C-alpha cells in the first residue's frame, strides 16, 4: 500500500533530515519510540505545507512509521530484525529478500526501491562500525552491537548488486533439556557428552552451515567447572558461555590501509600465554588448526571447537588439510599424528529438510593407528530426521577416563 506514496515518503525524509541534528539521529538509533514522538510535529508540519494531499489517519500513521523506520532503523528489513521467528535475513540485491523462519528458507515480499536504497541501509549498518564496502574491499564481515553477524558483498564481485546477509544473534539460550525435548539428541547421548566435558575430553563439533554447532558448543560449555579459566577465540563473537572465569577474544580485520589485522592464529597463540585451563575456538577454518591441536596436547585438555564438514570422517580429513595449510614444514604423517593425538571425540550435526537441527553421529577417534584415521561410532542416527539417536553398543576407550568420576554408565 505504501508503494504509491514512495515519492512522498522520500521527499518527507529529505525534509526531516535537513531539519534534525546529528544528536537526534544518534538518539533515533537508541530509542525509536521517543524519536517518533519528537519528529511527529515536524512530520505533521511538512505534510500541512503540501497542498493537494489527502490522507486518512491510518495512512498518515503508516507513512510516519515508514519515515521513522527508514531514518532510525533498517527500513524494509527492520520488522524482520524484531521477529523472533526469523533467524537469518538474506538480501540478494534490491528486489529479492529471503528469510530463514523456524529453520526454513522462504522468499519474503520485502523489496528495496533500488540499489541506492539498499546501499543507503548497508552504509547505515557499517558506518558506526568504522567499515565500508568499496571496489578495493568489496566484501566485509562485521558484528552488530546486539551480536548479530553481518556479511556484505558488492560490485564488482557480486553480479546481482549488493548482497547483505544478517545472521541474527539469538537471545534465547537453550539448555540440553531443550535439545532433548526437540529430539535433537537422546538423553543417553546428552549424559555422555556432559560427562565427556567434565572429564576434559577434547571435542570437535562438525557439520554444515546452520546445523546448530555453536548452539551445542554453548550448551556443552555449561558443564565446565566454574573455577576453570576458559578463553574463547572467535572470528565473530557468538558464544555465550556462563562460567565465572571466561575471557573472550575476537579477531580484528585490517583497516583501510590493510594494517592492524589480528588473526585467529595470533589469538590462539596469545591465549596459550594467558594460563588457560581450556581454549574454546568458535570455528577453525585455516592454519590456526595446528596451534589449536598443539594446545589440546600440551596441558589444555577439554578444549573444544567447531568445524565445517559433511561427516565425522570428513572432519578429520578437513583438519588434516587445514593443518597443512601455511605450515610447509609439517608433513602429512606429522599432521595425522597431531590430529589423532589431540582429538578424542567428533560430534556431527545435521540440519534436516524440515528445518530441525540434530546430532547425527558421535564418534571416537581411535589412537591405536597413529598414521591413519580410524573412527568408532558411539551414537548414530539413521538418514532420516525422525529416528532416534541410538547407542551403537561400542564402549569408547575414553570411557575409562571418566566412568568413576562422573557417574555416567552405558
């Protein structure tokens, strides 16, 4: 309905912008309701000057809300940012916006007027963060003040215009009980994993994008003893650990001159000098894997990380590939020995077509063959999303490390 008034909305916005102070704009970001009350008299005065425009009370309120949203919020996608059922917003150029709602992708009815309209809101997101996209730097990762992750990619890399992806930060902190109710994991497997964390078993959580790896990592961290000193290392801070002695580190992108970058590898190496009991890596994706593996085998047992992989066995192969990356003095045999020595358990998660995210496999990395990867499934799920996570009957060797301390038994 507002499309027919778009020219009027744009004109009113220009008039409002010309008459408000920069401090009012900053205030609009913090308190939208107060900002609307402050500019409503100005809005009414601007409308009064425009002869020949007849609007109902409902239409006036809709236009005012749109003007406020465009100035203080993120325009067409502002409503989606406040919808608790929407977890991700994917803007594929000005005329196509997909959302993920309750785990499923759907094409929304939202559009931007044109590329400039979209670019206006992208700059609005990035400017407070000291970032901008350009031809020399056409893609950017960032984090909003509420913890949401933002990725922007534009011309000349994108051929469909500016692409904006927002992965919303979830305020809802799930528990292991929630995962059991959702049938994401069985009670027995949940008890096993919690015992593994308490016993300082090194765990890799693997799976595809959006499979629930970070959610599970957050939940497992709740079983770490409160007096342990835990350091988290992330590209974009997402973890919400609850312990008393949690130190959070986040990478830093280079500035416009290409300087000042702080990488995952640098942070992991620095974390080793901070007397950690455990190191939690949000996601390993490059040569920092070697430093993480060495930490796991040098007095920092119970460390955990997530990894993109499409199966438990592929997770080991990917760890090998990443270990060899930018480490020319490491041979394949040495890489395999490092991984086999460091990694005790691999949890594999899957996002199924119905949108559910579930633990599909829990496997032990056996250490009897030091030159070849060998996995032992402890829990597994059939290919569909309906079947339960089942105990394989295989008693893991790591069980000997905690069967008396934790009280867990198969």
